[in-house]
C-alpha cells in the first residue's frame, strides 16, 4: 500500500509541473495541432526507425493530457461528466521517459516545419521539468548533474585538469593564457568535451586573440559553459549553474562572455540567461563564431592561405536553427577553405547530429543516437571526395566521431576556431 | 562488490569501482581484471598504466571518446582507435580499463 501511495505521489508531482508549464503559448499548441504528421517527417529519430512513437508531437502526450484534464477550458465540467482524458499514470511516465530524453535532441526541426507554428522542441524542454521533478531522468544525466555539483563540470573537469591543458597549449603556441584576469575584454567559457577532448581550441583562442590585440581570460571558478539543468529540465539547477558564470564575469568586470563551440550552452546563457537570472546581465554574451566574424570584418584577424581540402560545414542546431548564426560560420569558411561544399539541406533545416539535448550524456540512448546519425552520414556521403567536416560544437564533434566510426567512414572532424586559427595570415 | 587481495578486503561499489583510490596496487588491478574476465597482457597493462598517468595529471576518469583521442596522441592511430580498444576491453574500454586502473567510473559528456 505504501508503495502505491508513493507511486501516485510521483505522477502527481509530474502532473502539477506539466500543468504549471502549460502557459498560454503551450496551451495554444495543444489546441492547435492538426495531426498532419509533418513533424514526424522532420524528426531524424522517426525517419531512421520508422517507429511512429517517435513522432515529435506524440512525445508530448502526457503533458497534453494533463493540460486537457486539469487546465483546458471546461476541464472541470468535463472531469465531472467523465469526459476529460484520464489521469497520467506513473507507468506512462516510465514509458515516456525514453521518448522525452533518449529520442529528442530538442533540435527544433519539428518546430521549424510545423504549419501551425507549434514549438515542439521548446515544449519538450518544459515537459522535462515534470519528468525531472518526479525523478524520471536517465542515469547518465543524473550522474552528469552530480559531477557538476562536485566540480562544476559534467565530466568532472576540475581547475587542475584545465590548468594542465592550458600548460600544454601554452607550450604548443608559446602564448600565455591568463586565468582570472580582471578587466579583460572577454571571459571565455568552454565545454568539458572541448577541454578534455579538443584542448587545441584553447591554443586557437590564444593565437587568434593575440593577433587581434585584445585581452581575454578564463575564470578559475566558471570555465564550464554547459548547463545540465537545461537538459534535465530543471530551471532551478540551470539558474544555479548559470549564476556561477554570471557572478564570475561580473566580478572580473569583463566586457563580454564568450559562449564556446557548444550548442545548448549558447541558448542557456544567450536566450535563457536573463530570464533564468530574472535580470539583465551586466555584460554582453557573444558566441565565439560571432567574435571571430567581427574580428575578421574589422581586419584584426586577416585570412591567410586557405586549406585546400574539400570540406563541408555542419550546422549545430542550437547555434544555427535555434541560435540564428547562419551566415557568420559560412563567411569564415569561405575565407579559410578553398573547396567548401555545402551539404544538401544545409543551414536552418540541417539535420542534428543525434547527440544534442542530453542524448550523448545518456548511455541508454547510444543505439538511437547512432541510428539518428544515419541522416547525417547520408548528407556527408552525398558529397563526392569529401575530406573533412567542420563541426562548430564540441558535443556534435564527439557524436560525429562516434557515428563516423560506427559507419566506418573516414573523415576528419575539425572545429571552426581551429580552422580559422590555422589559416590565419 | 569488494575484492580480496592477500587476505585483505578492498572496498568497492556495486559496479566494482574501488571506493578508496589510494587502495590500488598493480596486484589489485590484476584481481579486478579477473573479476572482469579480462586476461591482462602487456597491451592491456599499457592502457591501464596510461590511465593511471592520465588520472594523475588531470584527476579525471576519461570518457571513451576522450580516452581514445588521448591514446592516439601518445601511442599513435594503430592503438588510439575504437576497434583496438574494444578488442582489449570488450565491455567498454573506458569503463573496464578505468575499473582495473582503480579510477572512478568515467562519465560521458553533455
């Protein structure tokens, strides 16, 4: 009996959150869906599995039902007459958890194609609040959150690890990288994957910023840009994580914070930042691609000899489709590469790598992630003689490397800042 | 899931990662390998020793992708690749090798 009560309590918590997060906008989505199926045709999880349960709008069903039972017009009357949809159960939450966390990157391709303008991806983010509050969260994300609490990094990257990487990069470039430099122009933040997997990016920043003649620094307490709170679906945790960066930037008195080559980190500070903090930030937030594009146009980092390999560009969803940086990476590509070929469907409609939105932190979703990468592999295979792909997101980059290995494709994966640094005049 | 080495009990969590990292000795590494059904040889010890050094420098148990990149840098592409590593540690190179090296459980990325 006691476990019965406990399980009921869990679904009650989730339902309350679903109802709370069904604001006027989300309610209008639930009322407006015309069941056309366009979102299914846009979703790489559906396209690569042909399983109808991966239809994006279907992933929102528990939240929609909670709304229709508890908040929709005449729901009280409908409930009294037995006409309201049934209550969401704990079993259903358990069944939906993999749909919400494993089979959605919140990439927003469904949102883009919806003829009724439903932001399905944004609503999944809100729906995760209910799953998180009720404790239906994949183990991989929970363990990432634990590491964040202990070390500020989802991979457990401490300042000691960062300093060791900085030392290697200082040695490789001969340029000093300042930690906690007060009054610097920029405070750069990174994803753990970059720090440990692609530390050359630190050297690339050092080289580019030295050339541009500007000062930059890394905070010893707020080097991590990723925000597991956004991915789990916990506004409170997202705020706590973001506060570290905001406090450090304001303490150091920097003019701007640089969001790195990472997708969700950009949205977490650039778009959600002021809302999470409940106030304007006292510094500008710029994406590294924006910074490089500006410096390039100001003539401060002139382009030198181009890389002659045949290259294409991946569009990280949160930077391009959801972030609006469409032209800037292309302009940098044109300057740095003499054989730049766009993949079919490039730009705002590009396919996600399959690992965004917390999927790559969730080992349970590994097979689905690799299945979803099929769409990307198809785009890459369609370009004859392709030698390298520029992937301006550390997480996408790791997913590409896994996916390419899995498909036995031989292709170099490079970050954009590194390409720009290597082709600097 | 504790381990026995020379009559001493070494504490480990339910997945077999040792609790006190200071407890590790090469002998214990061998005992953990037996529990993992891994037969240790020079190639496998090379990876385990690499992980010990890596942990000493960065204090991180690397995720598989990070581990393979780091191995590629120091040992070259013949050893720093997925296939080779899965041949050595079929149930996950990062997880099994970290466990044998006495490191905490590695994490993925967000």
